[in-house]
C-alpha cells in the first residue's frame, strides 16, 4: 500500500485516502513528502470542484456553467486561506505539536473528500435538472449535497486529528521511557563507581545481640529474709478490646493506606496533542466563513429570470435565502 501511495497520481489520491487512511495519517504525522501529497490533493480537488461547479451553472447557461467551474474551487481555496492560520494558532496556544504543513494536509484531505464525493452526486443533480427542473428545488438539492459531503469530509478531519494525537502520545511515551532508562543506567553506573565498605569493618561495626537481651526486662523485688533476690517479669499489656452496640467484641482493623493513582507527567509544549474542542470550534468557524463567502461570490446557479452576471450586489445572507427558497418550494 505504501508503494501504491507513492506512485498514485493526483486524480487517484482519493482512492488512497479512502482505502489507506491510516497510511495517510501516518505520513502526515511523520511529515513525509507532505508537499507532494498536498499537490496531489489540490489537483484532485480543483478538477472535481470545477466539474461539479459546471453542473451547478448548467441551470442557467453555458457561460454560467463555465463561471461556476471557476468559482467553486476558488470558494474552497479562499475559505482554506482565511481559516488555516486560525487552526494553526489555536494549536500553538494549546501547545500542540501540529505544524503548518500538517494542518494544511489535514484540511486538504477534508476538501478532497468533500469535492470528490460532491462530484459523485453530479449525475443525480443532472438527472433532476433534465427531468424535473425547478430552480428552487435544484438549488436546495445541491446545497443539501454540498452540506452532506462537507460533513463527511469534516469527519475525516476529526479522525485524522485523533490519529495524530495518538501518534504524539505514543512518541511522548517512548521518549519518557527512554529517558527513564537512561537515568537508571546512569544511577547504576554511579553506584558501581562508589567504593564498598570492607567486610572486616562491617563485621567490627556490627552490633552483637545477646540471647539474654531478648528476655523481657526484669523488675527487682524487695529482698526476702533469707537474702535471696527474686525478680518479677512484667506481663505484656492486654490488647484493647472494643464492644459493638449489641455487646459483641470488636477488634480494631489495621489501616491500610490506599495507593494513589499514578500521575501522568505533563507534556512540554510542542509534544502535546491537539485539542479536539478547539478543532470543533474551528469547524464551526470554517462553516460560517464558507457559507458567507459563497454568498459573496454568488451567483453559482443563476436564476433563469435574471441575465448573466459575474457577481451580484450583496444583500441579505445565505441562511435567509435558503429559508425563502424552501418557503417558495412548498407554497
């Protein structure tokens, strides 16, 4: 699979992404030939988006189809250029290890999956354009297709970020274990260099314990009349016994300290995993920027009642127009 991935062309990179996504995440995590991988995904995305953009503009005219073939790839690339610095700075604030090339490759995986899956829906869109054309229905249908494929592409983004986090954690664990091993070896070498005490000195310094010392201390008693000295050995103190409320004896249980859970060492900046919460915030930001930019670059479809225009005057917003189109469709 690795050999296939290295020799695959730009148009076939989507097959590698879908078949060998673990290999893609590993390549991004190792920062191996990311420039070539990004160029292949860029080429595949531009071609797929241009073809799907031509389908969108076909509802108006040939000129609109050609214009939408240029606008749709431009829409995704401009959204990427606007939002990519935010994703990188989010990870820098958190202290993650994610590099600019890695962030770019991850987002390009998302755009590639979204664009090629949208192209796969193009025959369905053309079918409704030919058989039952309705401008509002056609617009809602293609907005739904782009929304669905964008969700699938963003799932690839979150999956790739989790895979990179696992690689970062595994690398940090391996470095920590290697450092602990080096510390143990250094401590053992230092102990071997120290001079041990002579056995004669240790034997002379050892304290000799007499068997008599094991006998409890005797308390001398008063001397009797016959002159003999008697000794009294004090008995050991009886254990303290506690009684339960029902009168049964209770014996104190020894307190066994509960071991504390091992504390995970805090990773230094540059080795921490990326924050999935910040990634979800960035995904929302990416969606809002993309929809607003699409509204700014319109028309993509082109209303049959209006003449050909490259850009329209900015008024309203994307979400209000979709609600109005749904209302006109069911009115």
